[in-house]
C-alpha cells in the first residue's frame, strides 16, 4: 500500500483510475523497482547516491508502467519487458537530471533538485551514466528493434529540448511550434515506451502502431496538463514550484493562448516579463490573472482532452479487457488530475 | 592533403608515424567524415551548428581511426565499420561537450569551448543528441555485441568522470586511483573502439582481445601524455590551455609524483593551491618548477612508454603487416609527441 501511496503522491484525488492500472502491473513493477536499484549500483558511491535521490523521490513510474501494460495487453508471457521498462525509466531519469541543469530548476518532485545539492557536474555525468545503463538493459532484451525505437526517441527528445531553448523569451512562438516541442520532448518517450512494450511482446504491426499512437497522444496531453498546472496548481500537490515556466520565460500553451487574446497593454506586460525578463514577484500573480481572464487554462485542458480521446480511440484495435479499460482510465486521469 | 594537415594539427612533428596509419584508413575515414556531417543534421539548426563547431575543429579522429584499423587488420571487407567508427566519434564528441561543461574549460582544440559560446544548456543537450545518434548508428550495424561493448564503455566513462570529480582538490589521491580513473574515462573508449572493430569484422576472440588490450593500453598512455603536456606543453601546440588541470585542482600523475617527493614546504604549497584552491598566476610557474625538480614529467612519460609497449606486445597475435606496423608506430607517436 505504501507503494501505491508513493505512486499516487501528486495526484489531486487518488481515483480508482490509476490504482486499477497499478494493480494490473503491480507484480511486474515490483521487479522493475528492484532492477532500478540493482542497476543504479556502481563502485563510485556518488552515482547511486545522486541517482537514488531522484529515483526514490516518489516519481509516478508512468512510463515504465506504460511499457509493462503494453506488453501485457499484447499477451506477453516473458520477462524482457522488465528490463525494457527499467531502461525506459532510466532514460526518463537521465533527462530529468539534465533538464534540471538546463532549466536551473531548484525543485523536483518536492525535493531539492540534484544539481542544487551536488552541483551541475555530477548531475550531467550521472545522467550520462543512467543513459548508458538504459542501453545496456536494452541490449539484454536482445531486440535490435527495441534499441532502434528507443535510440530514435532519445535523439528526438534532445532535439525537442534544444528546440525549446530557442523559444525561451520568444513571444512569437505559435501553438504549432509548441505542440511540436511537446511531441518531441515529452510524447516521444511515452510513444516509445508503449510501442517497445508491444515489440518485446512480438505483437503485430497494427498493435504496435496502436500503442505508439496511444502513448504519443497521452504524452502530449500529459505535458499540456503539466503546463496548465504550472499556472494553476498548488505547489504541494505538484512537487515542483508554481510559476517555473514563467520565471524561465518558457512559452507554454496557457501563455500562447493568453497572448493570442491580449490587449496591447497586456502584450506589453508579456513582452516585459518574458522577453526582457524583467519580473517582480507580483508579476506572476498578474500573469495568472491574465491567463485566467482569457480562459487559457480551460482551453489548454480542452486541447489536452482532445489528445486523450485520440489516445483512447487508438486502443480500439484491442478487444475490451481490464487492461484496455485501465489504459482508458489512465488517459482520463491524466486530464482530470488538473481539476 | 588539407585533411592530413588538419588531422596533424596539434602534433609536435608531423612524423611519418601517424601519416602511415592515416594513409591506410584514408578512404574509410573520408566516408566516416561524410557520415559524421550527415548524422549531425537536424531540423533544429542549433544542433549541427554547435556540434559542427567541435567536429570541424581539427580533432584527430584517433578513436574512429582505431576502429577502422582494427576492422582492417582483421580482414574486414564490409561497410559496417564506417557506421561503427562514426558512432565511436559521436560518443567521444558527446563526452567532450559534457566534459567542458563539467570542467568549465574555456578552450577546446584551440577554439572557444561550445559552452562558452552557446551556454551550458545546449552543450548538455547536443551532447545527449550525439550520444543518441551514436546508438542509432550502432543499431544500423545490426550487431548486438557492438552495442554491448559500447554501452558498457559509455557507462564506464561516466563512472570514471564522476570518480575524477571526487578527486578534485584531494591530494591523497594515489597513483593507483589515478590510473583507475584514466582507465575508465579515457582508455575504455579506446579499448571499445578497437575491440568493436574486430567484432564488426567477425574476427575470433583472440584477435578481439588483442585489439581491446592494444586500445586499452594506448588509451592510458595517451592520457598520461596529455596530463604531462598540461604542465609542459605549449598552448599553441595543444589547442588547449596549459595549466588547466592545476587551475581545476585536478590531481594528475605529474602532481601525484611530485607530491610523493615533496618537502613539507612543498606539500604546503600543493595543499594551498590544490586543496584550498588559493592560487595566483605565479603559482602555476612554481608548480611546473616543482614538477620539473622532481622529474615528474619524465617519470610520467616513462610510465606512458610502459603502456605503449604493452599495447604493441598485444599486436603480436597478428602477422607482420603494414597495418600492424602502423599501429605500432601510432603507439610510439603517442609518447613521442611529448618530446
């Protein structure tokens, strides 16, 4: 039960939605958690220490759960999905370590970010270590296709992150560009996590594609909701600081939509705070007010809902089953956590 | 000829030694260089821009040459070694980008380091991109053994780098610890570059092991010489700043050996400059004087020579050939460049 609570930390209401999926993959996830701890080990003590700080901080293990669920819904009976799901979580952990250095974020999952405690250098290097470990685990699955899918995803994630750097302080960013960034930096790993689960299960191309589509759309919805919460959530609930994106001058959909309806005075406000990066504490409150005034949170969440509906539609190639229902519920939960 | 000149940039004397190896792999290396440029491409312009800054800055392409040479000495006739050598160079480039962030070095190959021009964030992310690209290339070779060797090497490199962080400002570092760090952070990639060349050529275990041993010992010698040059080289020759290790408080063999023979007054000097990190410009000159006084450069190079001899011995499983002679010469050049 502690594991469920740890997993659900960060959810508004611990609905049955996620617990249902959790129950279905619980046994596998326990193996994944054990393997995560085993493969974090190193003769260099700082590595498991720093990686453990993040790994044990109540992450939702959403991506490895996707891999496990995908393998299971394809009827997989083997053990390769355990290694694969661990590899997926290691890629995610590596990108979080690097992201926190890149964004200079101070909080991650409600704790001080690793680079704040140990500095940038070990965060970069331990990220590299976990990234290498993830490829070692994939090699152990013996599947070149899995390696292909996840090495492609890793390259796309890095591209998305670099693309996002270029949009900081740029109020000309369109919704299209924003969605392209989200598809790369977030959805690519969700898609690869789900698709590779089908591949390890040696499923057919139709099911692989269905799970990839599910993961892709779920990932976009997930990020849209995250970006909405950055202007509307409560800090304790999110485990990270509210207003991070604002302070970093990161143009996300709530701001893009509010900008689209901005008066010239409001546009000046966004220009001063996001482009010239001239911000006071009161400015975040005003930004939230403007986003609220233009119903940009509701519009962002409504976009997110479109993506979760698309995600659920993709699952129709599978016959009805407890797992399909659980994956549908996960998509639902992904948006409902914002309300 | 321009390529040869670019390659030889940084060498004290453009001896026939390296040119002989260069000539033997020249045709393959041209393909590698073309593939490097092709795979650096991305829809995100900053990626090829930043990566190109480093890739086109006259790196010696030593590691991919090793891969090509290893495949060739094993009689390989295919094309897989081109992708593999490119993957090896990408891993190297990724680690350089991350190292420069970690070490806060301002110069790399005689030019401003990428993070000085573009900042830490893109350097970290483009490193991640190149690392992912390298795994994509390995997948294309279709060899899980190659992926195994290079994912292991990548993990070991990261471990070595983290280990080195722990020794900064620590004058208790022994020669053994130092050699362990060097074996991880530098020699692991040399060893993997050579071994995987034999693997892609589907050679036998004896030859794979011989090439791995050659690469490992060459890599250690190469790093020892680099560390000696950091206290004895000329800046223009090295393409990086002299005294970097001193300024960073990085304990390398020249200092470890000088410390072993230090008077109590000299030990105080090392403690102040390396541990308390209280340094003036004149201190580097005094450090070089102390290293000189205790013949620590000569002793470091003499250790390096032992490793190159070991490297050459490993090649004895191969019959005499122009390639074997070229690899022997490369080992010789590796130390002689310091004189």
